[in-house]
């Protein structure tokens, strides 16, 4: 069920944000996570942040994320997502292990 919800979230984002298809993989993981947490309507309320992401101004997008009520409510996960936005990387501890042949 959770995987299906994540996939549907990605499809909703693709329809709602025309630039989503060209976003970095890391940015997509952040947006899918936020959409999963607060729904599409909640995420779309981050108008300025989304514009910064579209413009690839990841530093300012991260600052806006930190200044939000979402950040104060979600806490640990939000801290990690803000760091992803700033660095455009995913920490190794969150990466899937390589397939063993």
C-alpha cells in the first residue's frame, strides 16, 4: 500500500508541476516524501519554495523549508530532507544496497 501511494504521489506531482519531470532524482525524492506527508494540496502551498526548486536555487529552497510550520512539526525527517535539498545528495544510510549477483 505505501509503495503504491508513493507511485501515485509521483504521478500527481508530474501532473501538478510541469517541471517535475526534469527535476533531479534527489529533488524528486524530497517532493514525493513531502507529498506523502502532507498531500498534494499541502505541498502546493509551498509556492515560493517550489519556485526556488524549479529555478534550481536549492539553497534558498532549503531555507524556505526550514522556515515552515511543516519543518517544526515533522522535525527529524524534515531536517534530513532540508539537508538533501541543500546538498542534492542522499546519505548512504538511506540508499538501497547494491544487488548481489
